C-alpha cells in the first residue's frame, strides 16, 4: 500500500478559489431534503357519517408520490373520516411534508376548512391539532394539489389527517398523495444517505433503524443541531451498533459528522488523557485528538493526517473513500488526499463510537463517494460560514408558491426490457444516473456519454426509481418499469 498525505491547510487557497469561480447558485438538486416516507396506515369513520369511507388506503404510503388515497364524506353533516399515516421510527420535533389534493378540481376554501392535521406518538395525540388554510400551503400550478409543511413540537411517529363532513361540504373528497419526515432540520444533504444519527436524545439511526447501545447510561448535551452525544467529565464511553448488513460493507463510503473536543485540563488530574473521538465504520478507523488520524481497519499506519480544527468548538469532518483514494475535509474545505494501492480491505462488522471529554453530532453515512461540491454545499447549508453563498442555506417555504409539474426529461420506452433512451431538454452528457429498487438499494450506477444506456441483464423485472444528476448538479427522478 502506498499513501500520499497532503496537509489540508495547503489545499484551502486552491479549494476556495475553485469554489468562488464555480459557485453553487446553480445547484438546486442539492436542496432536496432527505425524506422518510410513511410506511403504514390505518383509517376509520367517526360519528354519524353516511357514505363516508377511504379508497386505495395504501396509496398514501411509500415513495410513489403520484399514487394517493381518497377520503370522502358522502352526505355526512356530523361525522368525519380520518387516515393515520405511520413512520418507521419516532423522530424528535421537526417537519413533515404532506401532499393533498382534489384529483383535478381547484382546492376550495370550503374543503380546506374541513381538513385537520395533528401529530401523534403511538396512539397519543401531541396536542398540536391544526385546521388547514391556504396560507399554510404550497400550491401546484393548477391549484388542484398542494404541499403542507407541518411542524411538530414533540416526539412523534404518526400523522393523523381528518376530513370533517359538515365543514368540508357534502360529497367532499380529499386526495392524500404522501407524507414524509424531514429528519435533517439544520442542513441540506444530498439524497439517499445510508444511515443518519441525529443524536437527539436517541442514539439510533433514524433511516433504517440501526440500533446503538452502550454499557453506560447515555448522556446528551447541546449540539450543533439540537442535541449531541456526550460524556460526563473524565468518563470514557463507547457505543456500538447492531451488525451492519454485509452487502452494505463494500466501498465507496462517505462519513460526515460534527465533533467538539474539550481541551480544558482537569485541575485534579493534570496528567489526564487528552480528549478524543474514535469512529470505526466499514473500512476505516477515524481518530480525533490533537490531530485527525485516519487508519485502514486495525492497521497502525495512518493513511491521512489533518488539522483537528478550532479547539473547544464544533467542527465539521468528512471522510470519503473508494478503492483508489481517501479524502479528508475540514469545515467544508479540502480535500487532503491519500492514494491507495494494493489495499486488502477488511471491514468492521458494526459501527462503533468512543468519546472522552467530547461531543459527537449529526453523523451521516453514504454508500457512495460524495463530490467536493456536495461536501462544500453540506457545510454551507448549516449557515455557519458567512463566506458561503446565501442560496446554499435552505430557504423557508411557509408562504404560498407555485410549483411546476412539467418533466425535464422522459425515459422511453417505459416499460423497457433493458434498453433505455432519454428524451428532453436536460443535458445528459457527463451526467450520472443511479437506479434504486423499492427497498431503496442501489442496483445500477452509470456515467452517461450519450442519451442511451442499457440496464444489466442480471437486474430482475420490476419497478425502479432512476435518479439523474447533471454536470451542473441538477437532480431529477423518474419511475422506471423493467419487464423481463
């Protein structure tokens, strides 16, 4: 194995120059939030509600944003019909996006006056019941569909949507297209992370439910985004996840996190061990002390070393690697690069974290190699750096706006037997495509050189979702049906 370690401070001036020569004003794709869709539902009729019901109840769950359930009230005056959409795991206070509509007619003031939404934890309402009105909605272009950003103030795992017969009018219908959680409230990340650990009074991953345990009571403190994983003074704490699914262990990976090291000495123990954070995940062992040191598996030889950042404050670290290179970024700048050759990759079977007089927050892991632009945009989206373009910071969407429903490109034929063509105005030369199955697993990746590509013959027939990312980092998504 041969490594090349480049001091990260030497790369900052060049990185900064490139960043301002190619600013992020044209990166709307990076403003797509990570989404956790509802995965379950229940529904019921309340009171005297003649002709009330729910059609295609499962249409409101899952990642298909074009499908829908229909709530209808018939001739009801006193009754109501409701649907409860449930999420895979509870989340702390945050935002839920709910899409509702009429199936073609304009959303009327009367219909909106009969729609109520509230969050729940289990079967217990959180006391945030809200009557929907037009000022809360983001309308589609034809006003037949809208998006409701519903903000929760307490821990929740369900959203209840109710349609009241008398208030909404006779024979009213409400289409519910989807509901998804936005777990990353402080920043904008590229889509499809593998794991996300927000550490908001909970050590577990909120995307796939990977559980984390410790042999000591877990302590939290104020973090960069809500709460952070912490340790009592002078205590060394270790945390370990369940075993990671073996197919997910292969490279490449990107590991992003915030950490703070307490450099203050204990007056009762001047020889006390320096603070540290250690993360062991997949192929890498990452050590933060007075420096950042990155190792392959259990090797004692560092492949990269870098500055640990500002003392006693939170710093943002990103380590990305594939089979040829390892990259290190500090606070959006870098990378320092190591070239890897003849590496025999071994994997840690789980994800472990060790802390001593330190805090860890917002640990995000991707099963892909994020680009330098991706990582700079993540850093800027936290709003900590005044030199960043303002457009990087996520914009509030609390007022009524219009949304275009036009498609920037189409895949044809669709359904397809494997041969695919792209039609539309979107420039695709040099674009990157990624195909995922219904379990959100990446099954195909490809850099486009033309408007044609072929899916591998080993891919079974079924429904897939294709993501296209252009060279200027616009991101588009489309459903693809493969027949074999």
